[in-house]
C-alpha cells in the first residue's frame, strides 16, 4: 500500500531548533484512538530529521515502517519540507513534491510571517497530501524539474545514522516536551511490535 502520512513545511535555521510552519496529515489508516499519538510522533519525526539535514541537501530516513524524506533548501528563507510515507512510496516523486511545496509556500507566504507560525494560513498543503497519495501525480512534476537529478540524495537506512554520536531516538522521545505521555507510549508499543516480528 502506497501512503503519505504527513507533509510539513519547517523553518530550519542552521543552528537552533526547527519550527513547523504548516503541516497536514492523513492518518485514516490508524484507529481513531491512535491518531493523536501518531500525529504528534509524525511532527516530532519531521522536526528531528529537518534539524539534522544540512542546508542544501536531501535525504531519506527510515524509522520502523515509515520513511521521512526531507529537503532542506536553506537559503534566505531557511525552509525545509518533510514528507513521511510508507516504505512503498517511491523516492523520486516524494522529492518532486517537496520541491513543489517549498516553491508554492515561498510564493504565497511572506518571510516576515515565519516568526508567527500560528498566523500562517497555507491550506494548499491539505490538497497536496490528498492529490499526491498517488505517486504518479507527483512524478509528472519531474518532467518539468530536472534540478533533482543534479542534487545528491543521501539515503539513510535508519534514523540512528542521522542522530549525533551516542544519541538514540528512544532518548529523544523520552526527553521530548513536544510529545505527550500517550504518544511516548505509542512509540514504545510500536517499536516493541516491530521488533517481535523479525525473522531469525
């Protein structure tokens, strides 16, 4: 099943923490009771990978059954975009969509409003997450944009390779003030369920 779960535009200064300026989620594949926790975790994962992606780079980071594709465009705006998908969603359309959403966001939202994320209204992001559930829709963007082929995409197999030496996602989740106790419990339960299914 090909699925986009989350799409975010993030203010990603070279030093300091990231701020989500706009995001949309499609959590319909989760039970009603899990959606709040999953949504919080998706936001946490988006901020974490955006903070650890150098400006001007793209990378894909796998965490359990999810893949976070991030494009940190940097520049004067210091913006990054993150899409979290299942493992089946192809890489090329994911990065095409990230480039397009950053272009549209900068065209519509003035940079002066980045300091007040709650005042930003970028409703187009909801349309993107619905329209591009089918990766063939996003892939048509590639016919016009060849920039991606000129940019190296770094593919990481696990989120551990993105974290700083000695840093563990489990510790980040535990220390995070952005995640509720329920979301932290959801993360631990999901991790435990995934680890029990490894075939020796």
